[in-house]
C-alpha cells in the first residue's frame, strides 16, 4: 500500500492543498491553506465536516515516508490515531521534496 501525494493550487479560488490519497481504499485527506492567510494558518480535512485548524503538532519526511503527529481533535478524524505514518508516492508535477517544501511553508517545521 502507498499513499499518492500531490500539491494542488487554485489562484482563482485563492486556495492550496497537499492532497493524500490511499491508492487501495481511495480515502483522502488534505492539508488546506487559503492563499490570503498567513503561513501556519491551515487546516486538515478528510472531506467529512469542517477542517481542523492547526492540526499537526509535528511532521517529517524521511526518504519516501511521511510521519505526522496530530492534535487530539485532529486524531478523531482518523479514528483516534494520533500518529500517521505511511510510504508516499508523488503524483503530480512535484516530487516528494517539493511537496515537503510546500508543507514547510504552509504548516511550518
């Protein structure tokens, strides 16, 4: 199993997102940021309900493995799982390092 990850941006909608899609289940979650907001002002969403603001305590990319430590509120989006770890595959114009740079700019870290 791997997770496809891509960076998406819409200047018309003034919105950008890092999109994670499970290639087996089709489940999706996103780190979302409005372009008019300051860096560090973001939310995560699974598409069910409103995004959870400032939901990531820390994150890292090591090789092709992402690790996210989530706030308790954000963990509820994933059935109470506070740490998400998975192998990622870039699917889009950006490679994993470029996606990580977008995450650093949006989330920090």
